[in-house]
């Protein structure tokens, strides 16, 4: 339910709030603390949803138990890396105050 609501918020923002999609305006929009927090929540739910889908495919189609276990560990490592990158990038946008790096 949360990912649907956050996804609808994101689509609404893209269609009706952002005047254009140039880099400076999108960066300033994403640097607003409320937008950044909601964007981070949407990212976290989307990452989790993607992990669940890939995990189901791995559990269903990887034949050997050992390879399945290693692949699931690799999937979790990848998820943690993407979550850390999301936190760092959105945190840097908030910290910049809406001024994009040159």
C-alpha cells in the first residue's frame, strides 16, 4: 500500500509540480527536505519490493541449495549497497541546499 501511495505522489510531482525536467530545477525540487524524505521512502520501498521479486525468482529457479544461498547473500549485499547510496546521495542533496554541484 505504501509504495502505491508514494508512487502516486511521485507521479503527481513529476506531472504537476515540476515546471520542467532540467537538472537545476529537479535538483532544487529534490533538495527540499520534505520532498527528499518522501523520495527516500519511495526509494527504500521500491528497493525492498525489487529485492522480494528477485528473491522469489532465485528461490524458484536456482537448483542447488549452495548456489541459492550464495546468490541470496549477494542479493542482500547489493540491496544494502543501493540503500547506502540512496541515503548518501539524498543526504548530499539536502546538505547542498538546492545548489547543484558544478
